C-alpha cells in the first residue's frame, strides 16, 4: 500500500512558516489516498502519525498568521516611534540647556549694550 502522505518543504507559500500545536514547523504534505482530495496539499504536524492534531489545507488563508504579522509591524512601528520620541526629548533638553546658557550670558551684559541693539 502506498503511503498516505508525503513530506516536502514547510507550509508557508511565501508567508511566515506555519507551526503545529507542538510549535514545530508544519511540513507541506500531499494527500496520496484515492478520493476527492487526492493530490491536494496540506500542512500537518511534523510528528505524524503521532501528531498533535494540527491540520490546515495549503490553499487556506491563515488569518492568525496575517494578524500576527500585522501585530509585528505595529510593534516595530511603535518601537521606531519610541526611539524618535527619545531623540526628540533629548534635542528639547539640549535646546533648553542652550537657552539657559544664553539667558545667563544676557544677564551678564550691561543694559546699555542691550538697549543699543533695540
């Protein structure tokens, strides 16, 4: 009897890799048994036949992975903005120091010199 499935590459279809419930890569397999699903590709647990029960047809959209990717993009953007905020706060701090130094210098100048500029 021919094997029921065959293993090949991971089930990613150009997207992030699919993990089974063991958190292992779920390989892309092909149905070998006679029937309406023969030849159809699917992802299954890498521990088959002692699997965790994970199964997903290869052509199904994986909304969870899409959302995980969107969360990753959001978290990356948040990290970038936090860095930008920190840099901005440092620049404001530096400008306040420069402003303070200029005010100290102005206080030391004679009033007559300042009034001649106005």
